[in-house]
């Protein structure tokens, strides 16, 4: 897979079966799997709400990343805003990390959410306090830390907010 790193074309698209093969080959180091899940594991999770959205980060028409936008009861863990969605399972395939693609993908998030879920006015997420790289990425991408902590299954998480 060649990647034009000097000027990548990055876009967010809803997952379709056409992405399955490439997302099945997604690789994350074990240290990152402590904080997130592989895309196919999330996509095939039977508890995932039908009204939630699987999102693929594309660079030069190649799937390089993934995250989910979830609604329903999961939102209540992070926010009392009925128009919020939770961003979960954000990851960039290891071979594409360090190229700024995560930040570019997150910059597109407000426009993407406005198109696919126009009633949503906030994105919230929980990020493990030990995952400083992710915390810094989200803060640099416009998320705000309102000093809320959520006790997650793998330890305390900062709850970050992005008002749309």
C-alpha cells in the first residue's frame, strides 16, 4: 500500500461490506489494544446499536483507520445530553501511524456528523488516563477536558467533549 504522505486525501465514510477485507488485515500493537479494539471486532459486536455508525478513515481511497459513533445507553455514561453521541474504538492501522492521519480524520468529524446525524450536537468520549498520546491527540483536535472522570473497565478515563 503506497501512501502519499506529503498531501494525503483524507475523508470519513460510513463502513460498508466493501471495507471488510482491508479492515480484517488491520494491525495494532498489543500496547494499543489495551485501550481500543480492532475494527472487525467492533463491527461484529452483537451489542452494537443498529442506529450507531461505523466510520472508516480513508486516505487516498485506502482504509487507514476506524471508529464508531454510538448512541443510546452508552451516551449516559459520559453525558446527560440527549443529542450527544459517543466516539469509541478510534484507531489507525499501525502501518499508517505517525503520518497525521488521525488528526486529519478528527478535523473532519464535525462536518461528517452534521451530514450523517444532523440532530447530534456533541461528541463525547472516554480515554484512559494512561493513554497520554490519545489524550493529546483529542485535545489538539478540538475536544475539551471538562475534568470529568469515568471509571471504565480498564481504569479511570477522562471524559472529553466536542461541541458541534
